[in-house]
C-alpha cells in the first residue's frame, strides 16, 4: 500500500478494530508500559495500569463492562523524581517497579501490594534497590506468584559506563513479606571490575541494560532476556542462582539497538523480538518486530519482520514512530494467548494486529490510529502498550494524555 492509502496515511483510522470506550484516567492519562488484569473475588474485572511519570503511581480500572470503564482507585507517587513504569499481577498480588530520575535517590526498587480489595491496595513489602549507583527497577515480570524477574540496579553494582546501570535480578517472593534476591546476571564488561573490556558503544548509545525478562510455564528453565543495545539472550535459569547464556541474537550494528521484548511461540519454534523507537520524528528508524527461527535454541536466526506503514507517512506527525510493545501471551488466566496473531503498539503509528500464520509472509489485519487526545503536547497519539484479555478485548494506552482505549476485534 502507498502512503496515500488511508490505512497507512498517518491520519486517524480504525480498520478491523471497533473502539468501545476511552477513559482519560481522571485527567492523568499519561500511561507507561505496565498493564495487568485481575478477576476480583466479587467477579469484577480490574485492569491495573502504570503511569509514565509522576504524580500518579498506578490506577485500577473496573473494565467488567468494556464499554463503561470506571476508575476505582488511583495512587500517588511520593515525589516527582520517581516513576512506576512497570507492573504485573499474580492472583491478588500486584508488583510495581520504581525507578528514579537520578542515581542515589529513593524509592528505588519494587513494592508488592495486596489488591484483594481492589479499592484499597495494601502494601505487603518493599524490595530496596537504591544506592549511589542505582536508579532502581525499570521493568519486572511476575506471573507465577513465586519470582519477580526484573531489570534493576543495585547498590553493589557500579557500571563501567553510566548507561549500563541495570541488569537482570531474580527475587524470590514466595514469602511476599520477605522478598530476597536469589540470582543475577549482567553482560560481561558492563560492570567495573569485570575481566573483559566494556562492549563497543552504538551510535545512539542507549546503553547495555536489561529490559524485558520473560519466563513462561512451558519452559520454566528458560528466560527470554532483552538487553537494549546488547540484543536478545536465551538464558538457562534452571538454577536461578547461576543464570547461563544459551544463545545470543542481535541486529545492531547495523541497526540502532534498543532490543525491548522477546516472546517465544513454543509450539512453532519461533521468537518475536521487538525494538523500541526512542527518538522523535523516526530519527532511529527502522524500529521493527522481528521473527526468529528458534527451533535450534542455540542458534536463533531472523528471517522476517512484521510489515510496517511507510515511515514518511508518520515521521513528521509528532513524537515517536516505530515498534514498542506487543501483547506478550502473559501466562495468567485473563490473558489471550496465540501463536497466530500479534498485537503491537507503534506510538504515532497506533495499534496494529498481524496474522503470522505464514511466518515468512506476515500480514497486517487491523489498525487503530486515533486522533491526538485532548492535552497532547505532541499533536499526535503515542500508543505505548497493549494487553489483550482472554475474550480478545484489546486494551491500549497513550503515553502522554489519552489514557486507556478499549477495542473490539472485527477480524
């Protein structure tokens, strides 16, 4: 399709998605990349959402009726220099990540909440990662009620380059009142004192840091770890105290790094890998979703990418354009799971769905690009994250002001 095609023109469009509702989060609609769903004891369906930045921490939304979402609780951060970009839920326990703007600040770590009464989240414990060289936790994965896998700093870790300050840490929360670290891994050379040289810097240099660290029940001894400018690692975590590299995949250089999320499709021997666009006006283009053949997990090979609209249609529309998050087949009862459909957010490129039944020729099957929300400082949508529930209702959020959009699939 050409840039003149209405689906790929950069103009507002809804193709094979039907907008059911939008909620601006009581005027605090700048949302991060933390989305989790709970079925409360009274049967209500609660969507928990992290905010992109202060003043709000997280918000609980009753989405039992997706046409009429209702904010039921909204919590505040202690100060403007901390954010809760990431959260996950297992049962009634919510894990929330805290990252500070500068090293040495607090709170930097993660907090566990009892949300058995959704309107009244109660703190269970706080795991402190603060220290002179740490900004805390950027992202976490918590789906089994037992372990928090996270990208975090630590007071005893000094990076060889200031951009490399977060690494993988595994925290045992089987006693949620007493979280304790049981394992960690970092890319050799990124810590001062390592016996190998630091890795070469990329042209944009976003850092060699851990990001998503996904673990699935199909292979609880494996972790799919993205390391920003370091690419993607398949890790053996059978012994969580000693994570080991099985294989490594990277495309940068010649691409520009920031490997973000890896989602394995076990029955097909595939892995989806996303990069994050981090520069306005597509200055870091291309930012894509890659498909890897991982039938031999010691040697993953990229062989296709998901189709994207033309960059010229979006690069000057305001803000970022390119891939970011995809629905991660989260291993919880409220999550849609598929190895045929992919749902992803592309900032001003909106929300898009793809049919990957033919992995060599993935096809776009739906697009949702809403107009700029009220209060947008960019004049464009910046869809940031996506969650699809087991009913195949799609939830997506705007990074700056639009809050929550709830969609129905028409395909």
